[in-house]
């Protein structure tokens, strides 16, 4: 009887894990769609001739370039985690990047600790995010609304917890399993694209309004 309940408990736990992973997977897939959507919006904005030739404080091309560079770093971290976790063949890597459900060892936490903390990739990513955030904020020193939104999207501050400060990297990645770490990294990618799009939209609105005003004056 004890064996029966033990096996029954294991089955329930396995099914529960599948449900959790499935829910996380659906969310992660939707986040990937969001990343592509916001990236396209940004590309549409910087392709506008009027925006491209504007003398805005922040260059639209440079904003997009910095966002691209940062998301490329995240993609490299993802690849490194996957390849190192299960000796995944490079030729199969794209399949795993597109759908993390295919990853064999989802609960591998040791590789997360090795890559993100021992090798320092989490700290490097944090520095990149901080540099990107500061670059965007420098163009909006007098705009509290944009600053508030950027602070929310790129929240990388250490926070107090039980009398101590918990770092951004510890909050997101410490003792985390591979599967959820990949989800966190995807979320960061999305937030970068949203922040980029937010700033580009704001800049383009100002430029287009200015151009419209100049046209009206000339008329």
C-alpha cells in the first residue's frame, strides 16, 4: 500500500510538472511573438525618411543597434546554456531555441550556476542592460513619464530582502533551473524591444509633430 501511494504521488508530481511546463511554454512562445512584433515596429519607424534625417538627441539607428547587440548577447547566453547542458549538436540548436520544450534536461540548475555566476555572464548582461538603460534615459531627463516606463521595463536594481540586498542577477537566476532561466532571458529580450520601441515612438512623434508645424508655418 505504501508503494502504491508513493508511485501515485510520483505520477501526480510528474503530471503537475508537465502542466506547469506547458503553461510556461505557451507564455514563452507568446513572448517570442511579442519580440518579433516590437522589432518590426522599430524597423518601420527607423525606415521613415523623415525620422532617419532628423537631428534627434538619440539616433534611431543607434538605439536599434544597441538593442540588437544586447539581444544578441542574450541569444549567445541561451546557446551556451543549451549546448553545455546536454551536449546539444549545433545543427539542432535552432530547434531548441524556437521551442524550449524540446530541451532534454529542463531542470539542470548546475549549468545555470556555472555559466551565469561562476563564468560571470549574468553580471556582464546586467552591465549591458544598465548601459542601454542609461543611454535611453539620457535623452529623456526632463520626461518623468518615459523615465518611469523605462525603470519598469529595465528594472535591474538590487532590492532589500530580509535585511540584506538581493542583486538583480540573484533574483532572476540564482538556483534557477535551465528551463525557467531561458524563459527569463526571453522576457528580458522582450523588455529590451519594448523599451526600444517606446523611445523610438516617442522620438518619431516629436519629429513628425515638428515637421508638421514647420510645414504649417511655411504655408
